[in-house]
């Protein structure tokens, strides 16, 4: 295992990187990154990107849940409980403000010779009418040759502003804080990067990131340097797993939109990118491990999520559903952060992949993500967290916008568990909000069950299975009344459903039994390092649920 | 029934079976996975769009890298996806080589140093300025794009851009000898230009005179004989930073030579040695591209030198002429001339 002194950093880049981060955060919420403090940096070219906003809202809510009332400091790392990792969020985004490559590069500046040379180089390597001209506002549009250059130098540009003390940009300030953390911890630090190799921003940035951060740190903190022989980098090499509508001539009719990512080329882009990642000396030197994750089955068309027929280049409308491969990417980070240090002391990048059972359809178990040793724990923790969701959202009507956690807490008080009476409505509504994003909510506009993260992950495996019994995933509002928190897990030994009058499972009796268990046991242990009322409340529920599942 | 296992990798013809429950090391299998990726076949109508859209290579030097990869993989059996595109690039590569061999006087070169124009004041320069930004984008590869014969402190990354008449057509590259630009268009007629697209083409697909074939044969043979000298020079610059090997150039050059000879045979050309005089390039490329066949004139006894590799590296263009040396090829009568 990694030593306790190892410092962990996560960088999520671009839309796909954000969705991988979403999976990572949900694993943190379920308690898979016990006792860790994780510095998370999001990087995008598109501050309005829907995927980015979704995950940043998620992380911010996670931080609020971890914090004491109104402190918002993210609390402390805990052990063997939900929300056990402490997460600190930093956000960096480029602000190109309707600029193109041409305007950003200032090709018309300088002496005649300089202008001429800059134009030669640009025309040699970047198409003038398209790549040099399109509006960068919505990202690099799968033009990774341009994107890698711009992201690299956008980071340096920010560092220079920071060094000169002339920035008011929250994005640049956040980058500076992240670099400070990385610089301070560089003795034994691990940085895991989430992003795809087939899209735009993530694909562009992964190869340049280690060097860009090193150079930026040197600019920002003059006289000091990041030792990249000690800071270990790992990354996903996530190839195409979704597609979208092919852009029409009308979509590309303006100069600003002359380049639009076309998913028909994703496979070629992936091939070129993998070729690069396998041969480039900088990439091979800077990264210790690449986790290649691809989807050998039919790709998911994401247009079904959208109302408009227009191709979406970015912005708030770009909000794709989650996919099981993103959970696999989060699991790759789990592997990377838990590796013994000796495994990473290599001068040569290693490339890894995962194989899973497929009996006509995917049949995912916890061990398929994190191995047999940790797979059982993953199933128990995710199952317990899903049970917590059902308690708040289904049994106590939190899915419908009602205060579900509060309703549950009131029930506890009726059972004379009054230790948590001091929790505020705000404290509890934050937990409701998180649980809805994890599992489901009832959409107030159409009164339909809207799927959260775990449901979307399960949906992405089609007719296959995702760790738990299918009854654990109610599909309609009517089913919510029948959800049985004791029969989520597959193995009988982990089920704890109570029987009703006629011998069948009785969801309400199971719930009553659970509340009894909270009364009788599940109280927190000092080794869990929980101190605030909220932390104790959450740990108490976690303990009781895991105990119910016979998890040791 | 045995449990079926699926590997979560990109769609590929390579059978990459791993065991369930752990991360399997595929470092050594990556080349085959990449080579046999299922990408679909390009239709002819979309071929140029694919080349434009083929921007998955995350480096501003993608164009140069693709030429290197195309030559490196030229012997691969796969003809799909990227490999189909590679075949187009090799056609262009043959075209630009042919332009230099057949029309050396129309080719000019300009060395652009990849440094910020305001290099003395790093706080003032625009970090996005191509000259400097592209230089920093080279990262570890910087050591391939310098003149390693200079002492390390004086080594500056550069790129030698090439022009046909006044059209920017491409550049010299340490990894592929030459590459063409992303967006050039040449109106000039020549067997190495596809007039419809304005792009370089394999000249063997057009009609070549016996003189053209002889020049081309001579130049390609010279490249084949001298690429290893360039490799040696690159290695001295890169040192132990990473492994440099450009021996993949040998096969496509040999194939080109074979094709030229087959073309000559098909036209019943009896190939004679036609030495070229090319002094366009500076170190480190002079050792492989330049060639002088000079006869000393004036008061000195007439003598000839026949060399690639370095004889012209220190001499400025035109220096040979001013000392009275001349190229014997200039004395040859045009084909079809008759001696009365």
C-alpha cells in the first residue's frame, strides 16, 4: 500500500474528465478513500460546460456536508464512514473571450521578420481557414494539436500573471493555490489525471500537463522547482465510448463554428492519440502509469439526452449521462493511489487494462473495478450508501423535494436517539441534495423519476447487471414505496430483509428493524475520527447499515 | 460453461485477454492494439476531410509526427484508418523529395529559431507567440531539433521551412527528413504535383523524363546512404535522454528506389548516374541532403568532388561559384540534343 504520507491530487480535464471525477467523488462519498485528503483541480476551456458545473456543484456540496455548519472548510478526513475523504476543490478555466488562435497568438504583432516567421510556423502546422480561425469559447473541438499548445501556454500565462501579482481571476488564483499545494507536497505526491484521448480539452491537455505544471510552478515561485522525479503522474487513456449527431454544413456555416467535433472521427482520433501516448518520449518519461479503458461494445448515442437537433459544441447544454467506464476510470485512480511506492519507481510508463466477465452481457461486480481484496468492500459500501439514499429519498420522500434526511432524523428522535437533534435543516438538506444526485429524484416539472449517477451507470450496461439486485433500482415513482433496503446485495448472507405477515419481504419492517439497529448499536468509534454532530450522524448510519449487511 | 471474458479496450482486432479482477500490463501489446484498431474505412470523398479532422495527435507538431509514424509503419499490413492516411502521407513525402531532386533551384529554405522574439525579457513576451510557444511544446524532443554539433549552451531549437518558388510547402524534419505543411497548395506544374489538389503526389504516378528519373534516383539513393549519419548526429544531441532510432527510414527509401528503378525499366530508361548539386541545407541536415559535384576551374588543375555529407555545411550559397568551381551536370547537353 501507499504510505500514509502520500499526498493525492486529482485533475479532471474536459467534459469526459468531469464525468470521471463525478464517479470518483461518489466513491469518496461511499467511503472508498478513507482517511485521505485529496486536492482536486478541474480544468476546462468552457466555464459554462454542463458536465463541469454538475461535478463542481457536486464537489461543493460534498465539501459543505463535510464542513461544520457554515464553515465550509471541508472538515477532516474520517475513517470507515461515508464522506470519509476530505476534498479540496480548485477550478481553472481558460478565458478566451471570443478569441481564436490567430488573435490569441497576435500574429500581426512584432517586426516584419517576426510576423513572417510566426505566420510560416502557423501555416505549416495549423489549417489557416479553420483551426486558426474558430472561436475558442467552447473549447478545442477535438483539435488536440491546437489544444495541447493552447492549454500548455494558458497555464503558463496564468502563472506569469500570478508571479506579477496582477490577476483578479479566480481561475488563476485557484491554479496558484493548487500549485502551491503540489509544490509543498512534492516529496511523495501522486497526481491522477482524468480525461479522454478522443475529444478536445482532456485529450489536448493530458500530455502537456506535467511539464506545464512544472514550468508554471517555476514561474510562480521563482527559484523553486517541482521535482517531477518525485511527483508521480498517472492517467486514464479513455477511448471513445459515445457518439453524437454528425454536424451538418449548416452547423459549420460560420467561421467561428467552422470546426465542430465530429464523433465519426473519434476512432481515428483515438488511434492517433494512442500512437502518440505510446511513443512520445515526454509522455513516457512523465507518466508512471496509463490505464487504457475502452468500450469494445456498441457506443452510446448521447443525442437522446437532448432536445435540440443542433450539434452542441459545449456550454451548459453539454451534460451527458454517466457511463460505467467513468466508474472504471475512478477505480483506476483508486489503484494508483493505493499502489506501493516501489511500483511507481520506474523510468518507463506502463500501460494497463481491465478484463471483465461478459456472459452475453456485462455482469459487473465490485472486484471487476478494484480487485477481489477491495471489491467486497466496494459492494458493501456502495450498497450501504444506496440504502441510505432509499431511506432518505424513498421512505422519507426526499426524492420529491421533501426533507428526507430530516424526516429520518425525526424518526430517530421518536426512538430516543436525540444526539442529532441539533442538526440544522440546512445541514440535512445538503445531504438530501447529495443523495438525489447519487440515486434519483422526482422531476417536479413532469413528475417522472430522474436518474442520478448510480442509476445512469447501471443503465449504461444495458441488459447486464451492476453489482446489486435489480430490485435495488426502482424504476418508477410507484416502486419507491416498495423499495427494500435489506435486499440490495446479491448474496443472501448480506441481505437482511424482514418478512411480512404472509412470508414475503416487508420493506417497512426492514426499515423498522434498521432503526432498531441504530438504537442498539452502530455508535461511532474513536478510530473513525469523527468529531462534529454531522460526522457522527453520518457515521452512525454507515455503521448500522454495514453491520446489517454483515460487513466486517 | 466457461465464463466469457471481455477486455475493456478500444475496438481492435488484437485479442487482448486478461484475467478478471486486476489490471493487466499491456505495455508490450499496445503497438498491435493500436495497429489493428477498428476505425472503419475512409471513403474517397471524405479522405481530405479525414486528414483535416485527424487531429487526435495532441501536439502542435502533429503533422511532423504523423510523417514519422507513416514511415515507421510503412511496412504494416493494415490499410485501414490511420494506416490508410499514412499511405497518402508517403505519397506526399515522395512528392516533396522529388521536388528537391528534380527542381532544386526552385527550392529555398529559411531557418526559424523556435524562441520568443522578446526572449531577453520573458515577462514581456506573449506566451502564445508561435515561435516561442512551439519551441517549448517540443519538450523532450527539443534535443532532436537542434544542431548538436554546437556546444550545448548554444544549441537553439529551430525548424527549416521549405518553399517551392514562394509557396510554403513543408519543412525538414529529423524524424522523417521532410514533411509537408497542413495547408499548402502549389500551382506550379511538375510531375510531383497533383494539379487538381495542388498537393504533392508520388511522381511515379505521373510522367517523368529520363533526366527526372535519374535525378530522383540519385537523390533518393543519397538519402538512403546517409540517413544513418543523421541518426548518429541526433544521438549525440539527445544523449541518454531517450532512445533515438530513425532506421525505419531505410525501408521506405529502399522501396522508393526499387519503384524508381521499376519505373525506369517500364519506360526503357537506361539510368545513368546524374549527380545533383544541392547546397540548400545547413547542419545537421547538410550531411544527408546536400551534395556537391564540383570541378575546380581557374589556375587549379581540374578535379572533381562527389559528396554528400558535410562538404557544403560551412559554405554559403554561391561560394563555390565564386571560386570558379562548377557542377559538371551543368555541362550536360539537354536530352535529345544531337552532336553534329
